[in-house]
C-alpha cells in the first residue's frame, strides 16, 4: 500500500460547524500517538475521472491534515479492486486491509472519511466494517456522507448550479444519481425538493430507484421545459455516468422531445463539493459522532 504524497493543492475556506449540533459531542481527536485519515471511496476503473475526483480530493486531504495526520485511501468495491488489478495492474486496498496495515504500523487515531453521496447501504457497510476495529485504536471516527444535513444539501445545490452555468427560461438541469431501494432514496427527493425551494430549475432522477425517469419527465412537462442539461449526481463519472446517463437517459429525454446537453461533471470534480467532504473530516478533529446507545443510557441515569 502506498502512502499518498503531499501536493500543492490548497484547501479553500472551511465551512462553518455549530458546536450545538446534537449529532456530535466535543472531543479532541489528537490524544498522542500516530494519526491517520483514510479517504474512503467506492472506486472506479476509469482513469480519467479518477484523476479529477478521487486523486484530487486525496491531495486536498493531505494539505488539510498536513503536520497532523498521514493520509491514505481505500476503495470499498471489491469488484472494482479486482478489475483494476487484473486489467490494469493497479493495486487498491479495501477499508479492512488499510486498517490492518495501519494497526501493524502503530497508528492509534483514525478518521475514516467516505466520499459517498447519500447515507445509504454503502455508508452502513463502511460503519459496520470499521466497528470491527473499535478495540484496535484509541480513536476511530467515521465522517458523514455528502448529503447529511440541510446546509450540505443547500451548498451542494449551489455548487452544482454554478457548474451547470446560466440557464435559459425553458431550460432545466436534470441530475441522475445511482439510486437505492431502501429508505435512503428519500435523499434524492429531498435534493430535488430543496432545489425547487431555492428557485433552482433542477430535477433529480435515479438509475435504480426513485425518482424515476417517468417522475422527472412528468415534472419537466408540467413546468414546460424544452431543453435539458444532463449531469451525474455521483462522485465519479464512471460506467453509470457514461452509459446509463450520457447514453440511456439522454436518448430517452430526446425521445420525449427535449434538446439535451450532457455535462459529465461529477460531484467529485466540483471544488466546492470536495470542500464539503474535507470539512466533514476536519470536524472530527474536535468532535465525535454521538453514540445514541450511550446517550440513552445517560438519560436513563438522569
């Protein structure tokens, strides 16, 4: 496993965080011993988007934690790791492998920062995987996904609409996420709802789950939109973005009568979105997520 080397990328201004956030409790992360940050990605086999998204945010993390913690990366997709090694000779390591390596190297304080968009099954998987190492480190903290609180939704919407550019009156942004079949799919609907509440001409669909293509088409027709800028609501522009969005969704939208422009700018490529992820990790230097079980036990004791 290679340690990621420091680059010249500079971290822009850090977003504010309220100490009154009930999801966190004040707690210093640095309590002696070696510290590490693991930037945890689903991964991609596409080198072009990997350079602009994963590699780019890794470098931002190195700069943000310079002098405090060493930065490593993990790919959570075993399938992607297998394909990268077999087809491209590239070795990537999953979260368990990285944590085992850091344990052997004597690291004691660990921050895991995922680059997941929603707090769905992938985030759940990361948290369960990390739980197995609770007793192996002094501190091990997991940062939140991109769309976790209303402020993050708002800032992401502003970043996306900025990246899309100025719209014509009859033009709309259509963003397509991966989707999920559990309750976390509500994040996509909330993103759509908040965009409308902010008076943004932005509509959200998914490849798998809700909102569907039919949902988006119905809304576009209702609002009399004629032209569409099609963008991925994903961290990287890999297979889903290049095939499901740039081809299938584009073709279906054109068949429905819209003029379509594809902008394959994934969220992980947008500077302001990268900064939200970095801030999610930086928060964990001074705060740790509340353990709801411990909180309830404390309540019961008065």
